[in-house]
C-alpha cells in the first residue's frame, strides 16, 4: 500500500479519538471523516483489484458463479457462463481475422447483451475497443470511427444503424465492416454479415496466454467525450483506469448481492464504464434496458428488485414530470450514484422518490481524479477541505481564470491564483506522477492540440502538471463544492460574465417551465454574446400572454439587466445528448434566425413589459435599439 493511502486510512482512527474536540474547532470535520472512511475502504479494494485485468476478473466470476445472472434484459436471463460462451465466439472470430493484442476494433451496438459480450470477447485477445455512439450519423460518425484507427467495425442491429453505416461506408477507406441482424439476408455492398460467423463458430475458450503481454498501462478502450460543443473525441482508457472507473460504485458498497439498473448508454463512461466495470469487479447483476423510459422506470425498479441505479444529467427531471405512482415509493433502492442532478430539483427528487442516499459525484472520462458528496448535502458535488487536500495524491484547487482562453490567470511570478470562499474558480487537479508518461499526460488519441488544452504546466511550482477540467465551481464555508458553470458555456455581455447554469436554475423556478437551456448568441455590431434561453414547458401547459408576462417579471426581478435573456425559444422537447446533458451547439448556431428556427421565438420587450413574439419587423427595431 502506498504511503499516502496508509496515512489516509490511519487518519480515520486518529481523528475519531478526539472527534468532539475536532468538531468544536472544525465543524465540517465530520464530513471529512465520513469521506475518509469510505475512501480508505475503496482505496484498499482498488489496490487489490489492480492485480489483474478486468477480463481476468470476469473469467474468474465465470468459474466461481457460472449460473449466476450477469445480465437481465427484456425478461431474459443471461448467466455469467452464457455471456462468456458468446464472448468466446467473438474472440475466435476476431482471431480468425488475424487480429492480435493492441489492435483496435470499433463497436457500434445498442444497449443489449451483445454489446457486453462483444466487448469482453475482444478483451480476451487484448484488443482495444472503440465504443462508438450508435446515434451518430454522417460526418460525426465518420470522424468518431476514423479517429480510433480501427481495423474492423462491428455494428449491431436496430434503429437505422445499418442505414447509417451504408451512408458512410465509402468514407471509411479499407475498414472492414461486419453487421449483425441480417440473418440469412445478403449484406449490402461493402459490408459483411457477422451472423453466419456467429452461427458456425464454436465457443472454445481462449487461453489467457494470448494476452499475457498486456499490462495495466495498455489501452483497454476509447470512450468518447459527449460532444456537447463539437465532435466527440476518443479519450484513452487504459486497463488500470478501467479498473479505477469500476471502483467508483464501491463508494455505495456495490456487491454481488446488488441488482444494478443500467439505462444509460453502454458506449459512455457511465453505463459502459462505471456500471459495467463495477458489476464485473463485484459480481453484481445488471438489469439492462435498451433505452431510458420515464414511464416504465419505477415499475422496472420494483419488478427486478433494483437496489442501486445510476443517473446523469436531466434524467430525474423526466421522472419528476411523470404522474405519481405507487412504484416510485415502494422500491428497494438503497443508493443512487451519478452526476448532473441540478440543485433546483434535488430536494424534490429526494422527497418524492424516497431515496436514502444520493451520491452525487463529479468526474470526467479523461480526468485524473473524482469528487463525491457522501453527506447528502443538497446540490454539492464533493468536498475540497484543506485536510483532505493535504492527503490527496491528486490535490485539487479552484483558481482564477480567463473567460476567453479558458485557462488560469497567472500572478507576476507566473503561478496560478487560488480563489476564495464563494468565488467562482476553475477546477484543476494535479496529475499523479504514477500516471504520467515522459513528464506529460496522454488524454486523447490523435489530438495533440486538444490534449495540451487540458493541461496546466508550472501551476504552483516549476515542473508540476495539472489537469484542467474546464469546469467552474464555488466553495462554501464548510468546504463543499458546487457546480457553477462550464467554460465555454459562460458568456460575456455588456462587460459582465453570465453563468448559464445559474441563469437556467433561476428560470426553471418559474411554475410552468420544465427545463431551460441558456446560451449566448452574437448580435451584429455588439461585442460579446447576448443571453438566449430555450425552454420546454411542463406537460399539458401552454405559453400564453399570462405566462410570458410572468417570465418577464421574474427575470427582471431576479436578474441584473446584462443577465436577462434577450431572446426566448420554446421547444417541444429539450435538446440533449444521449447522456442527458444539454447540447447547445445547434441552438447557438441557429440563434434567433427566423429563417432557420421554426419554434416560437420571443424577445424581451421592455416597452410592453413582457416577452413578445419575434417577427422580422420587431427584430430590426429591437436590434437598432439600446437592447
């Protein structure tokens, strides 16, 4: 065990001896002790797990518990033994293709068991897997596939994926593409059918000696960034990091006795990383759903005796919009684990759904550390106490930053400047030496420019290296951290910085607003970006004169003039990524262009003291005013 881990674990007992005195001097110390206890336990389990690869752990579960359900999907039970047999088929097919350890294969498969056994089958040979978002089409799809430089692409059945691949196959060069779900039908030109190979290939076990050269430093897979502001980038996940990701759910004591409900996409780091890898590390059973369904969520949870589930982004907002049901309060959930639960609905979620523990965490697929709120403190994403930071192998800081460059501001000595309590600061974390290579950190594949943007060099001492998360947090007097905004989302108008997250939280407090996506738009002849908000309404409600007046009065009462959204767009449905994060790129691009936007548009009408419908004549008059 590393020295800092011994200190971290040992300090729990030392601190507990004088806990009353400690709490008197440091009222927040109880939260630190809780996190220290949980963190110490997780660190010990993590160190033990680092003794072998993820695929080795899966194969041990197959030997120890062959008949135990590994996946329950659409009422079918897939045991560890059966999934292993299917994984062996995939491995033998890949072997017949001449693939060898460290080669790359891209997979584009929906949330279904074949995703999992295809991933595991390729892992048996030490092959790197690029997990492609099955919702992508045209250029983003081409970009994501080619960015990983795979030798083969395996495509699953359903939801127009075959058509999507046919549309781009001519742009994939010599890449061999195999598709599932064709049965006896011939494959379209340029593609091959995987079904005949699966039918005739025997599930012969693969010797672990095939991958004996693979170490924890080798690449397990590529998990792509969400693409909220551009093309997804393949983040490098080595085998050591895959185990670290799987350990996240140990913070809520995931075990073989748990049923873990997975509705998040398996191509992403939440569903296909934290959940899948966590289940393999612990022997838990996965209750897998093809896609999230708000109307079926709680009935599924009760039907399958779910004990833990993951959430992300706006998932809870969809659940809150559903009519109340008996299922939502008669479940066996003991903990939920996720990130992105907005503060404006936190208490509603906890009260209505009777959740014992909401373990909100913060992390990034490409990051070097994580934060977690183990104290059920409303809205907090973790802690940054001086005590914990001294013990942390990857200490964290909030620093002053430039909104334009998204990089830290330096003092006269060229060092970063820490912010005070309550002051928004850019979140950075020191890169542990044990994960650096040649004095740097390899974050993305085939993107040196994007890689370097994530790094902060010589932050506090010459030669140190820190990871820039691009997120802005605030710290309260008890050292709890709160999400403030993401760099790139904040916009500057009339010389002032406007937080899109704060503004969205304020607007969603209006009675008829279900969700709000805030962004900045350019206006000819003006510097900076003006505020615009795209809202969705609560189910069954319409936007009339009364609602427009109410919204106008609310923003004028709650916001300074520079922060009031000048434009309002009403959406039928929120624009989200497939991991329930707000996507802004299309909204920003379309702005308030009446030729592009077909949704209802309104503008801040200070003459009539309301939001008025935007027409070409009104727009011309509005833009020539003092705004």
